[in-house]
């Protein structure tokens, strides 16, 4: 047995920047490369934006200028500016800030004096410029280390703060910003702060109607009834019922997008059920009341408690110290204002009642087969080993467990290769048997009657919604051929039809695997495109060995380890608007064959390299 020494020299005290760079997950969640909207580079932008938004919320500055040029991010607000003598402390001294003083920032997003320090420490280059009353203070850092502290000079610039930073590629790797993710973040800020203008790379974001604008901009067509939009002191809600399965929520606290919900979202969902039950005088099942709902809620809380530094889930029990509970506050508001609305709008109330009754009818129709389906899923998964599970599962309360992955593969050979090369701690494999059913236009009853879909649902643990999802990343791993693409579409149809929130919340990905292996005696390169293949041939010199991978089963387990490890290439499946689902599915998976055929013919394109290879 190896004896590990433990004495005074083993005890270390890390500087603030060292700790952040050593344990970035504690401060910004996962690092990532920008392909997922919760990757660290977006959290860094959010931390800087939060400070600018807090200034606006306190009544200072009506616009914020944001730009991203390659990897350099600039955020300029027009608030009061950081007091010049404290600029260095605010950006480089932990637990320093004005937000401990509740009089200065009563309902702030930034709380712990940590966010902007994390941005500083995790950036290869970080510049802060503060302007107050004709004077400018500028400081520059690299990886959290001060490299240029300039003296205060006079200026004619408007008051405010400008932060310029470039995330460190030594930490984030070959990262990139996706404009769509940044647009969504910035739009959320203006929805929650009516009157605020955010300029981003030439685009202007502005909102007059708050959460109603948010829902309208995220729906391609109207809901079952006009949006119900309710506003009060420190609370705003908007909702309607749509045409898809599942529940879709946007929740915010003090302007922060709480993507994982929290006490306020739980209270809102409970309050809707209670109010509708009392109004319609019947104890409808909560799932029937909330089925297909599209809703947004925003509240303001004094001294909010979040469950992590990334502030994605509210843990506060009370609205304010000594004030009512979050649950009571939201319940009282919904009970009064929604009940009043329903009494005054009988037509909308009737539409909602019919929607609830239709959901109840469908649920009862499938309840008789649910028990059989559950038993079958347990039995089949145990005996046929369709699911090769991992040891660690998705847990929203534990940042170390956020990257558990389920690979959905076709056939035994592909699943065997992935199974042998995977990380058994965090990567699971689900093996399909043949092509799944085209589920477009079918009811949810098919989920339980179809063995493949029933087992997949059971593996993901999403029967009652994605709150208990077992894997953060659901990765479709099919061959890069016609059959593989077809299976991919059938799986996406299944998810979009019955579990759209799985896609909306960014859990579904496509695994990118190499098309070619190019190697000589000294080096091996895996190429994901014809362009990469051409470059590899040029770089490796004359007559390299070239292998074309026609299916995942042809890739050995040893090689597969390169493609599902830390350099794994995942293409996120993204949805821009909620109700585009129906239009997309109808066109691509419906029965409009002539129109789809014309589309394929008009958009058919064959790469020159492919033609050369065929010839």
C-alpha cells in the first residue's frame, strides 16, 4: 500500500485567481466550447451584463452597448460608473462590491462580489474602464494578473463602465460564440426591463410589453387563446396553452434567467392548478391543467438565495427578510388576478376548460396500458441489455454530474464499439433495433405501445416530464449515410412530437464522427469533411493511407475513444421558436410527398470531391 505524506508543506493557500482557474466549475458551471447555451463563455458575458442591468434597474442609464468581434467581448453601460478609487478592488478582490449594501442595490442580480472577478481570472485579456463625472480610470489584466494600471485622466465620455474581455483559450479550448444564444440572452434582458435598449453588433433590442413580447417572439403562431398577461408589484406572468405536448416555462428572478427554475416556478405551477381547480370547481389532475402550457414568470426578491454562483435555480423561501414566502406571494397574486381575469373573459375560460378536458380524456385513454408498458420496459431492459447504463446520472443540484450522456445507437456493432470505449462513469448507451416508427401525427399512446419508444422513454426517465431526466446530454449516434440520417430524423420527430422540452432545454445533440482516416507512419488524422481530408493529405505528404468510414460499426473501440472523449464533436439540436415544430414535422415527416420531393430536387448539391471519388 502506497503511503501518501501529509504535513505542513502539503497545505496550500490559493490566491483568488488561482482558485477560480483551478476550479472554474464552482463559479461558472461547465467550461464548454460555446456549442451549448449554458457553456462558460456565455456565463462570463452574463456576469458582466448583470452588473450593467443592475445599474439600469436602479434608474441609471437607458442603454447598454454590446459587441463580440471574433473572441473579444465588449460591454458598455451608461450607469454611475464604479467609484474610481475602488475599480481594482471591484474586479480583482474577492467578496468586494456595493451589493452587500441593500440600500444601493435592493433587488440586485449580482450578490456575492464574485462574478466579474471570475470573468477577470478566466480571461486571457480583461480591461475595465470606469467613467465618473469627467474622469476615467482604466486597468488591464491577463488571467487575473494586473498588467497595466493607468492613472485617472480627464475625459468627455458619458458616465458608466466598459468591460472588455477575451475568454482564455487555454481553459475553454477552441471556443466560439453562437449569435443566436447571445441574442436570446440579451432579448431576455429587455423583456424584463421595459424601456431598456441593448445594441448588439448592429442590432437593437427593445421591449414595451415585457413577458408578452417574450412569448410572442418565441411562438410562430398564436396559442389556443390570446395571452393572459398579469402584472403586479415585483411580479409579472404571461401564459397560454399551445398545441404540443409537455410544459414550457421561462422563469426569471431579478432579471436573471433561472433556467432550472426553483421555488418561484414551483409556486407558479402550483398556483395555476389551484386557481383553475377552484374556478372550474373540479379537482383536475395537475398534468391535465398544465399540458401544452407556454408560460413566463418574473419576480423580484430582496437578497435572493440561488443554489449556485451561476444563479440558474432560486432557493429563496421568502420574498424579503421578514416578508411573505415566495409560495404565498405568488399564490395570492395568481389566485386574485387570474380568477378576476377568468370571470371577466368567459370565452377564454371556456377554451381553457375544453383543453383541460381533452388532456384528461387522452390521459385516461392511455392509463390502462401504462402499467403494462412500465413492467415491459423494466423486464426488457434487464434481460436484453438494450441500455448499458453509466454510474453517474444527471443531477441539477450537483455541478459535477451535469455531463452524463446517453448515446442512442443503431445496431449491435456500433453500440458495441461505443460501449467498449465509453467512460462508464458518465456515458451510457442505448441500442436501437432497426428503424423507429415515424411518430408524426400519432398520439402519446404510441409511446407506450411501441416497444422501442417505451424503452427509450423509460431509459431517459421522462414519462412525467424532464425534471427527473437521467442524462444531461442525449446524443443521437447514427451512421453518416442515408439510413443513418433517416433514423436520426425519426428520433428527432419522436422527441419533438412528445418531449419538445428535451430539445428546447438544449439536451439533444448529434454525434459527429469522422468520414476519413488519413495516416502515414508518423501521424494519424481523423477528418470530418472532404476539406479536412484534402488538408490532411497535403500535410502528411505523398501516398498516405486513406480509410473511408462508412458506418460506426467499422470504427474500432480503440479509435472510438478519440471521438467520444474530451474532444468529442457534438452538434446541438436547437429550436428558435416553439411552434415551428408542427410546421417542420408536417413538411419533413408528413404525407406531403410531392412538395418534399420538389424541395429535395431543388436543393440537391453534390460536392466536387464526392464526384471525383465516385469517378
